[in-house]
C-alpha cells in the first residue's frame, strides 16, 4: 500500500484531534464528584477578586467550575480559552470559604492546572526557564542565598537607586525588581539548635522556606527569638527544602511530590512537639502532604504523620504564648491576611489576637480583609497587569485605615505589599506579625531580657 505525507485538509481542527486522541486527565470519578458538589447558587461570586475586576462569569468560581465540568465531560478541549480562565484564577480560595455547599475549589483548580500542564507542549525556552527556577533554584538554599547576596550588592552599591531613577527596566522586569525587599547583608547559619530561654517548655523544628530564608531572613530570625522567649528550643533539620507550593501552583505535580518526600524525611528524622512555619502559603502546602502523597505506599503514612505536626506560627503561639510581650510598640497597624492562612488553614483570629497582646499597638481592620493582594504564588510575575489591579484595590483599603504598619503572615504577601506601598506611594512599613512581637520583646520598656537573650 502506498503511503504519502499530505497537508492537513482545509478546516480540520488538529488541536481538537489531539484532544480526542489523548486520554482526558479530568475524566475521573473523583474529579466529577468534586465538580458536581457545586449547585450554581453564585453565593461565592462577591468573594472573588477576579470576578470583581473582570466582571465575567468565566472569571468567577461558578463559571470556572462550569468550564471544568465541561472539560471533564469532554465537551471542551483542555486548551484556550479554558486555560486562560483557569490561569487567571488567583487560587486564593476565598470562594471556598464563601461556599455554603462545601465545594473544594482549591482541589479543583489544582487538578485542572495539573491536567493543563500534562497536555501543554511548552517551547524549549519556557521549559528551560521552568527547570532553572523550579528545580535548579527554589529547592537549593545555598543558591538562593547567593542570589540574594548579589542582589544585596545591587542595593548596597546604589545601583538600585540609579536603575529606578532612570527607569531602565522593561515593565515585567520592573515588577520583579520592585518586589525586592531591603535585603540582609548576611544569613544565619542555622547549624545548631537555638536554646530555650527561661523555663524550657519543649522542642520544635522550624521550616525555613526558600524565598523566606533567602529574601526575608529577618522574619525567620524573629520567629526563632519569639519561640525561644516562650521557652522553646528551636531545631533546623538540615535536609529540609522548598515546600513545593510554587511547583504545584503551576501544575508541576511530580516536582512538588519529590520535594514533599524530602521534607517528610528531613523532619521525621527528629522528635519535635511541632513543625513550625511562618508563611501561610508554605504551611497550607505542608499540611496537605498527607493528601499529596496518599497514593505513595512508601510515604503515605509518613506524610500524614508529618502533616499532623505542622503548625503555623500564629496558631502555635496563640496556644503557647507563655510570656506575653511587655514592651510597648506604639503604632497603628493593619493586618493583611494570607489567603492560604485564612481560607486554606482557617487561621484567622490568632494573628489578630497576638497583635492585640502587644502593649501600645492599635489594630485597625481592613474593609475587605478576605481579599487577595495579588501575590498568589507566582501570579504577580506571570500576570503582572491583573495582579496590579488586585494590588491597587488592596493598597486603597490599607490607605483608608491610616495604618503606619502593614502586618502580614506570608512571604509572598510581604513582598507584594512592600511593592504595593512603594508603587502607590503609601508611607507604611510592611513587616511580619512575628517581627512586631519580637520588637515588643526587645523593646527597652520590656524589662531585662532573660539570660541568654540573643
Ligand atoms: S480561588 Fe480566588 S480568584 Fe479563584 S475563583 Fe476562587 S475566589 Fe476567585
Ligand atoms: S462554588 Fe459554592 S457558592 Fe459558588 S456557585 Fe458553586 S455551590 Fe454556589
């Protein structure tokens, strides 16, 4: 039989052909059950920041779930416009909190993104960039610290001021550069445990994070001091790595699972009362390792055990603040919730309660405290224009409070809000809640520190 290579016939949809040929990763009974929990009531719509901005049903949770259902049933292909609407979701999970039917939107959007990634054929340059950022950089603390050190030189040498004054960078790079916080000149070694101060009450392990450790190390240092002040010996398990949330956020599930295994091994090698983390996004991910590795026979039980030990710093301190701070921090503060702390971990009251324990501090609530700031993992880097609109609304809300300090509970929010106050000219300082607690413990009015105070 003669074979020949012919041009595709006019009007034939080759993308649709591929869609029909390959198995549909969303066509599972579990995904359909998740999707079918939605009863289309629309009560989640007012909570959704992207619905607020774009005003379109397909950029609201109900519309996105309808798209996911259509994709799972094979009525639409897993390429654009499906991809566009799913990618524009912040995955902030505010809709999950608002939903009276208990729809697990976080799981839905995560599965949809993994399915999109399985079908996508990214170009060579994108594959290389992803490999570099997600695999060669984020899981390597030393490399991230080296990058932070180089950027510290860029700041300390005055080059940053010059670059900003002359407006030298293209728009996308300008956003990335604007996210840089004032960087530390050096990073702590974390090569031995930090001792408890005063009465010893237990032993905890600290999850250092990746961006948190390299770019916001003063937050980790403050966390250690506050834990020490409350009687905890703080350990830093050496094999720990990035939590994998950024990987899962862009659909790289295999990488996320590998990082989860490394963290499980690192932390289960010691005996700790709790595994403490201070970044809402990382904490939500660490608490979900049990589910992420549920089908891995070698890790399912270990991952569940690990996740059960994970506690957000505010959650832990609210229950273990043995020595309330005595020093005064007389500032007007507003608190910006981390979406993953609020909507995924349901830690809402504890950061507020801790702030109220600080003498002299005045806490003023935002009008829309449940609104995302636009950081959302790597959303602000991948969709800078949309993130800018979300951020603008958040900064306007902060401005109304007249706060001098913006307190956050997640690395991404801290960077994004730092960029926001600078971009929109708001005279406010952006810090983590534990940095304010630490400030109160170290204030001269706090009295003499206990023996061994760092
Ligand atoms: S996760 Fe956030 S942005 Fe996405 S649909 Fe829900 S509320 Fe909207
Ligand atoms: S996700 Fe929940 S709140 Fe939103 S439309 Fe569906 S059932 Fe209603």
